[in-house]
């Protein structure tokens, strides 16, 4: 046991031990997933831009993106989970953010306006796509000719080299699969960061792509 905690007989206090372990894990996670600036910088969004967070859940990245584009811009928060969008809408009201449009999408279409977006973020959601070919086609159609698609995923070291199906089942995805799928969908890879960061539960990577 780390000397960070008092020298006490933790085996006599199982609930306390569990709490301390969870606390240490939470701190570690918070410190190791601070990738917001890297992703927003890769998107190259600025005041007045239009952008989308596809699979963004309750808005951990949507809100910083909305702050980056400002009230003169427009954000689209896309998800298939209605409850997550409800949570996001509550956060938007609390923060008095009015330039975000919540989009309840379907599995094969993010329901985004055509030829209008400067950037799209798909963070830790691509491996959930059950129809990635269709999703990429629709995202490509939504981007401006010089728009940027930024995808971030993670993979456990033990899953490197495994089949796509095995990786997805483990909530992982390797960069090589996504690179191939982007190119097949008509994107040009502009930049790769592999690793983008390393955590105790996996390696995060990032791809930046533009419509070909």
C-alpha cells in the first residue's frame, strides 16, 4: 500500500480500502485523459465555425467545442442515446449555452446538414458504430471541402493485432482498421498521433482526415 495513505490496518476496514482504491483510480483517470486541447487543436475550430460532436454523450467535449466556436458559431451534438442528450441539454441550460443543437440520430446516419461543417469529432464512439461505412459517408457529405474529421479511440496493448470484431467486443479499436475505412470512404489522412497518450487501461490514438 502506498505511503500516500495513513499507516492503518486496511484489512480491518474493507469499505475504506475500496474507497481509497477507487479514489486513486479516479485521480489517475482524470489526469490521464486530459486530451481536450489536443482534440480541439486538431479540429482547428475557431470563433464562428460550425462543428459536430458525434457520439458525444452528455457533452464533456461538446461544451468545450461550443466555447471554442463561440455564440457566432454553431455546434451539433449527435447521439443515439436520448437520455444522454437530455443530460446534455440540462448542462447547456445550466451554462447558458444557446448555440448547440442536440441531434437524436440513427445508427447509420448522424443527421447532419450537408456541406456545412468545418470539423467533426468522433471521440471514443467510432467503435460503437454498427454501420461505419454509412456513417462515414454521411459525415463526409456534411463536411465542407476543407473540413476536418478527428477520430480518437483507445486500444489495450493485449488487443493489438486482434481482429476488428474482437477489438470492438472489448471496446477497443486499432488505428489500422480506421485508417483503412477512412481511405475506403474517400478521406485523405492528414495526421496521425499514435500514441496520443498512454493510460493504465490502454493507448489512445488520433487520426485527422479531410474529404478527398
